[in-house]
């Protein structure tokens, strides 16, 4: 069987590697010069690391199982981390229960209501009723307005930008549920990462695919996907036309209307899905910028929505003794900021940086890098599940599989691995009459 996969991000390559190990010939088509999508990497001179920030939690069972299947478990590293808040011009650590109780911006009564909100969110089983109320309204109802503005709003801004008051309460439920489960058996935060960045993962996945007679096509833009009379699906690129028994489209939903034949997919509802974009400054420095893995910022004058101290998690022996810090700003995919010149973004962000860290010596800054992505994740607005595309389409051999179908999961690589596993279990026909092979790459 020959399967074509459109998109070489983590979802596409996760699926490709699993199919390859089932004796299926897989071809992956990726328009960029390297794999990874949002999980891709950057050459920071002397070391590679992720272009955007990623973290692994101890309860990310699907991701951890997948990494083990690929022979990458020895590349996993774990560290204790801290979380901070910048509010009213002050930095506060809220990394454990004691620090939370001492959090000055909130009264004891507010903290009790906040604790109740988190506990209540972790206990909710039916996410569907949460689709009918915004996260903002839900959090104010449960925990009060002060808790929302002092605690939750900075967190939501860091994750959602201007959509922070428009998403359904499903978003905060999935976020609370994931973190609550991660901390359930731990008194402090513990997070994980891949030694060598996600480049190590994608290098391994490419080896798995190609060692099992598959092919990864980089720098290859798909022009058209259409059915033919034999029942097979054709993928047309600048390299030519290839026929497949089955095709899985893992690219963002918004690209489907110009690439996919209407004989395969009804695209009318797809236009209703809005995407969140991101602009992210990555700074390489000689010394640590922030002691927190995540610093949430409750200050509208700061041009970015958070500070990710990657080197508070990642041992600097893996980054050539240098320190990495990320400064993200989440916006609409259509925001002018996405297309602004790097120099202007850098100027604005550095102004905010020195407001937060006025004593930081510019001589300790080795390099700066501006990364951007127009389609980070679909926005779960009210009643979002009613507009998502189905996995099965108008044609039995064409599938839609991407992050727009996450209705009760946060966007992270564990959710991606889970989505792929659920797809294979619910669509056994893609594995029909295939025998496992054991051509493992180490």
C-alpha cells in the first residue's frame, strides 16, 4: 500500500513513522526546507534548538510512548522548574503551594476562590457544556473579577493574545486538567525536554520512514490533490504527479480550499475556523535572563505576552554554555505584526525587555532571532466542535487529520501523538492486510 501525507510537521511525521513500521510505503510532502512545522528547529550557531518553545510533562503518556517506540527515550531529560508572575511592577514566584499562598496581589479569600476554580476545573468530566460559555465569563463566575484580572488574564494573554476573552471555557479546562494531572503526585514542577531539541526527533523519524522504503520530499509544494477513476488519489507537485492508495492531509485547514479537489472535501465550513499566529523573539545570551520557565506578564505596556526562560529547564551543556530565552506575542493570523519587518519587531520587543530587566548588560546579548508563524493553532470559539472538519471525507481514501480537530485537548505534542493513535485505531482500513516489520533505526 502507498500512502501520501501532506505536511511534514510533528503530526505528519508521527503518522508517517507509525505507518512505515507497518510495511506501508509512505511519501511525505513538506513545502519548507526542513521538517517540523511549529516544532522545527533553528541553528543558533554552535548548537541547534527549537524555533518555538516546547515542553514535556510527566503525564504526557502518548508522547512518551511514541518517543520510546522511536528509540529516543534515552534523549529525555527532566528538571524542576519555576513559574513566575510580573504584576504591579514586581516579580513573584508561584511555583508551589507555599508561594501561591504568599502571592501578594491576591487576598486570602481570593486565593481560596482561585484554588476552588482550579479544583473544580480538574473535576469536570463533560467538556461539551463548557463550549457554551467563554473562558473569561467562566473564570469570573467561579473565582471573581479580581482573580481573573490579576491571575488568569496574564496567563490567557500569554497563550491566546487578543482571543483571550473569546475562547470557550473548554480551553481553560484542558489547560487546568493537564497541569493538575502533572502536579498530582509532585510538590514542585517537573518538566522534560529532548536532549538536542526536536531536530533529534525529526532526524530519527525521517530515518525510520526512509529505511522502510518511504520518501520525505522537502522544498516541495503541493499544487493539487484529486481523485482518479481507479479510486486512487493523485498528489501533484512541481516534481510531477504521484498516485496513492490513500492520502492524509495534515496541513492547516485553511490551505485545503486551494489544494484539495471539491470531489474530496467540502470546504465551506473550513472558512469559519480562525487561527492564532505568533511572533517570537529568541535571545541567546551569556547569562541567565529569567529564573522562571514561564513568566506571565500582567502589564499591557510590555509588547510580548510572556517570557520563557528555556535555560531554566534545559541544561546549558546542550546549548554550548549559552542561555536561551523566548519572548512570544500571540496575535490573529491576519495581524499586521506577522508581516512587520524584523528590525521593527526587535526594536519594540527590546524596549519591553529593558523595562522588565533594566540592569541587563547589552554586552551579554550574543544574538537575537525573530521567528513567526501565521497558523499556530485554531481558536476554540463558542460551540467550536460544530464547525470542525471530520476525519473521513467525501472520498473513502482521503482523510483530513490536523489540529483543527482538537476539541477537548490543548495544543501540544502529546495531544498530537494521541490524535494520531486515535486515528489509526478508528480507521483500521488504512492498515488493512499490512504485516508489522521490525526495521528499527537506532
